[in-house]
C-alpha cells in the first residue's frame, strides 16, 4: 500500500515537472511574440514568428489537411519501421549464429551509418519513383541500424555460464536460442525500436522532400513558398506528436512483453 | 550416438521425479581422472590430476582461488576437453558423452528471469522433450519436498537468495543425470543462509544420493558435504592432498563441524591448502 503510494507520487512528479517546464516555455514564447521581441530582434515581419496561440489556431483550422497528410507520413513510417524490424532482426539473428558473417558484416553496418541519408534519398526516388516505395526504403534504412545493433547486443548478452548450464541440461542449439537468447534480447530490441520510431519521421520527411505529392514533409516544404510559418509549426507539432505516440506504443508493448523487469 | 547417450538419463529422469520420492538410489556413475592436465594457450592451469570417485560418492574440490577448480569441474562435466589425460564417467570418456551424463550447477543460480520458478526447475525436462504440463507436474513433487511449495508461479526476482539456490539445485537434480557437478553452489549467500543451505543439501543428498563433484573454496563446506576432499595447489593446480571426511556425521551442521574428528580433518585440509598455495 505504502509502496504503491510512493510509486504514484513518483509517476506524478515524472509528468508534472516536465509539464510545468513546457508550460513555462510556451508562456515565454507567447510573451516574446505578443511583445514582438523576437520579430524585432530578427528584424522580421511578425507573421513569420507565430505565437503558440497562432500555431494552435493553424493546427485547428488545418486539421483536415494535416490529418490527411499525417496519415500518408504515418503509413510510410510504420511500413518502414516494420521492414527495418523484420530485416534487422533477421540480420541480427544471422550475425549472432554465424561468427564469420558477424565479423564480415558488422563493421560494414556500422560504416553504413556514415552515409548521409539526405544524399541517398533523391537516388532512391530515381530508382523507385514517386510512390511510397522509396519512402519505405529510406525509413527502413534509417531504422535498420538501431534495431539490428540493439537486437544483436541483446542476443549476445547471455552469460557464458548460462550457456554452459543449458548445454549441461541437454539443451539443443535451437532450445538455447528460443529459451534463453531470444527472451534475453527482447529488452534491447525494444530499446532499438524506441530509437527507431523517433528517427523514423526524419527519414520520412527527407524522403518526401526528395520527391512526393503528399505527406507532412511535403506540406512543410510547399508551405515554405507561401511563408505559412504558423502551419509549418503546426505540422512539426503533428510530426513530433506522432513520434511520441509511437514511443508510447512501443513502451506499452514492452511492458506487456518484458514482464520480468 | 549422442541420441543413445541422451535417452538413458531422460527415462531415468522421469522416474526420479515421480512422487513419492525414490527410496532406492538414483542412477550414478563412477568418475575417474587419469593424468588430467589443461592449458589455456600458454597458461597451464591443471597438471597431473588423478582422482577416483565411486558411484554415489561425493568429492569436494578445494583450493586457492584461481587454481583451476572451476576449470577442472568443467572438464569433468564435458564442457571442455582436457589438454592431456582422460576422464571417464561410467566408462564414457568423450566430452559429449560426459556432458550427457552430468548436470552442471554454476556458481550463481542463473535462473532465467522470464520463467517462473517451476519452469526454471523443469528446464532440463523440457529440453529433453517433455511437454510443459508434464514437466511442471514432475517438478511440482520436488517443490514440496524441497520446501518450495507455494512458490511455483513466482518469478526468480521474487525469491530469496536461498530459495533461488534451491530452485537452481532442483533444476540440476531433475535432469536425472548420474553425476552432478556443483560449482561453489552457496558462495553467493550470506553466512547464515549458507549454513542452512549446506544442511539442506546434505539432507537432500541423503534422501536422493548421486555422484557429486563439489567445488568450493570453503574447507568446512567441503568436509561437511563430501565423503572425500581433494586439495588443489595454486596454479597449475595439482592434487596436494586427498582426505576422507570423518564419518558418521551429525545431521546438524553445528554439531558436525565441532566434532573433534571433523576439526582435526579441517586442520589437516587447511595445512595442505596453505602448503599448496605457496606454489612451487
């Protein structure tokens, strides 16, 4: 009972403190806009520096448009993350089971992170066209690394003594994998997934910038021409909210699956 | 080949877990080491080990830390092959065969946190191909006998250190193997729990005798639980003394370890240990 109370308090504080800080920052921003402080300092027209209230009203007025484009981007993100999850886990398992493959492929996978995705995006559009395919590929490329590396780390995290114990208790290689290594890898895999869903919007936006007719990234880009900064901010807000919602979903799934932590 | 050697302990395993507890001794193998030596690359860890352990015997291995006790245990279990010499277990000498005849209990309990206590205990039966329900039922009988009833569904994190160690021992015992290899089974416990667990293990072994190789750094623990104690020297580990533990012993640990014959044996073992740690 006391324990639960203490836990409740902690959860309260975990939400309350960031919420207060966020409210203060928004209030400060509002104040700076309504006094014209930022616009004056940057020597800009005031409509180029929308206040939180203006962003909120842009969000509301454009809710249909934003929702439509959010769905496009969300689909790209989800399919890309799914592709990265399938390929990444498969790769991690193969590298875990084959030392030769691990020694050969791991350095290349790490090195592949040096390739800027912005540069590849237009090439992929040339290859795959303006449809959803290049977006999925780009999101998958950006999410592949954290998923693969974390899954592999998890698979390899098993104590060598546990391996000896399992061998001595008649476990086959397959049983060792399913009863020990796979469950041991789950917490790391979820960590990788959390990173993946946060960076997925980056991939999706780059992909849309490289060539597309809809999506939140495309909307931000086209609004540039009309200086619709308030709607751009609203779009950024929707993108961030989607990433946060996805993290929440992953965390929820983790709590359901990894019940021993 | 491997299939054959694995079949035997499997069928015996399901016998031993049948309630009521077995009255006749469980299957056991004699263990014989002849000229066993081991090296990790250039580093020689063990040299010229000669040991004989009859079926149902308990052999304690003591020695200074880093002397290769745990390596010796892994060699016996078939988790490694010795660089020289032979180890036979019930006549079998290949590492694969020894692995099939021996259950290894590591230093830490290493219970799998994603399994309940009973599923951890039943792990060997599941590995041997038994269905989940059947394996759980088999383990449940031992849970009662080992004072763990009511904790079947608990996760390892919810158990005390002593209980975790009991589940770990149960997991080793239930495999139904002729030889059990225990590596410092109680080293991670506090002194009081350790004493209780030693008493508990002694009783469990009286009820269900097996061939046991027990590695420990604690001379008293070795003498209390074993029939014979081999004292190893500092690296490279050699057997510098082999002594018989005094018999009969009081079941109660405090009474047993204060017995004059026990105290004398402990002094002798400690002398050998000191002598052996000086190295050569």
